[in-house]
């Protein structure tokens, strides 16, 4: 079966389409969460949703690596656009992740930085290249950029613009940088895929629940195609 691959989301909707395709499913309840182990096209997967936010994402990513022995991690979810080049439904992969709500500037440090940390943690280049190949095969356009993470849902236009300017970020969400810190510290290659769920081009009739369901299927299909190609 080869090395175990972690597939992670923040919400149940983001992982349900993936769990539905696993064979030999085994569910482990641990640390107030469920971890779904199974196989897909001969690859060994561990799938979980963390719950929303950096703390839960840190906990889940750490356990997938340390308790379940995953050697690579793929994250799939939704994000809000900062860049006006991103529209609802677009797919973006992170080339780097930062924490927009990390602030010890009072001590003379830049935003997003703490001593012995990094402002922006890069994702795995090989996994990004694999994603671009999969996108090409599927005829999908894949954007790439910096994604900012924080423990707030940011709806304020001024705050969004500040995050964009300060971190050169294209999108924002609530888990990615926490996963990045864990994977970087433990030397585990990782990848973050996000579907844009809110952007400047939204209309008043937008239904988030319907979007979440459709984008989760698109993202899940994309992630599973990546899994299939991994290790070839």
C-alpha cells in the first residue's frame, strides 16, 4: 500500500465525498474526533476534518502524522478571496501560508512572525507540480498564491485589503498556516487546495450551502486524482 497519505478538511462536507470512495474503511475515535482509515486505488489514506480554526487544525494534523503515521498531507477546503482576480468557484493552491492574526509588532517584529518561526511557510513544490498536472488533465484552471490564515472569518473589506498588502496574500481562511507549521516542523510534505467561496463578484442570491456541496465534490475529485498519481 505504500506510505500513508493524510487527507484533511475543516468541515464534514469537505471530506464526506472522499470517505464515500474509500475501501476497507476503519473509523477510530480519538481526541474528540473521528479518523477514517481506508484505501483508494491501492493507496493508504487517513481522512479527517479538524473542525474550524487554527487550534483544531494543529491538533488534527499532528495526530494524523504522529499517531496514524502519515508521510504526506493534502488539505482541501474553501477560502475567501482577497485578490480581485479570484472569482467564486475558482481553485487556488497555496505556494505559501502565513498567519494574519499573529501580532507581536509591539516588540519590533513584523506581522505574522514570532521568534524561531517563519512569516510565510512554503508548501511542497512536487505536490504543487502534481496538482498542476492534474488540473491540466481535467481542463481546470488552478490559481496559485499566498494564503493567509487567522482565527476570524474576515468579512471587512478594509481588513481584507490590509491582509493582502501586508502578506501579499490572494486568499484567506482559518486552518492552512496551522497545518503548515506542523508539517514544516515534522518534515512532512504538504499541500493546500481551496475553492473560493466568497469574493467581490458575489451576487445577493449566493447560497453557501449549495456552493459548499458542489465545491467539496470538485475538490474531493481533484484530491483523489492527486492521490492516484502520487508515488508514480
